[in-house]
């Protein structure tokens, strides 16, 4: 990547990625720009939340889809936009199904369960929890778990996410309900 010095003296570099199925770039983006700022200011995707700004609360996570079909959560407040160059990213805006006018016509299963369980209070941490639960469900589709492992697995997947309203118990309950009600995520007892 070649860096370019702008007239204002800001060093920029070319950046391209796929966000929610749409190609973005190539475009010149300031070197060192945090991904959360790129999403908000360049991609007009403001659903990811800047919580702590130090990578602790996980409100800002997005999903990065790997070529092998697996996915992972990646924090956007401590990773620069160029870390995501060439990658495929999903933000909170990419979960629900939309019609041709861009209107939401169907929520993703995780979003629907969170609503059914009244999982959020202020909602600030919700995008991070939705992404974490989505990564978990995708993993369980590939690698189902035994029923007695559900609670520990959910705790492990969501434990790094901080809900300042202390209502995270409902997130856990919603994910457990979704895991138990989605065929193929839990192994039958032998």
C-alpha cells in the first residue's frame, strides 16, 4: 500500500473491503483511522457503538468472515480501518433482511429473540451482543454441542461483552432459548 500525503498534511492509504455484502473502495483513508470512525464517517454505518474506546466493553465489535466459512468478532475501536483492508465485514446493519427500498422486513433470529426476551435496556451494547451471538450460532451450526455444555458455551461467547445497565442476563437467556429452539445446534444425547 502506498501512502499519500494530502494537502492538509494527513497521510492516507488506499482501503477496500466488503461490508454487509457491498464492495467499498478503493478509497483514500487516513492512516491510523480507527475502524469505528471509518464505519461512521465514511460508510455511514452508525450502528456499531463506541463504548470504552479501549477494547474492553465490546460494544463496537463487527463480524469478519473468513474465506474458510468461519467468522470472528473484531473490535473496531482499537483496530484501524486498514486492518480490515480486503476483508469481508458484517455490521449490525447487515443482519436484518431488507426490501428494495432498504426497509427492514424481517429481523435476524438473534435480533428477534432479543426482542422477545426484552434483552436490552438502553441498547448501547446490543450491536456487540447481536454480533457475538451470531458468531456463536454460526459456530454451533458447524460444531454442535452437548446440551449440558450450553450455558458454559454461551457464557464463554458473551462474557467479554459489558452491559452497563446490568441487564445482560436477558441476553444470555435469549441466546439459550435460540440455541435450544434451532435444530442442529445441540447434539442428541448418546
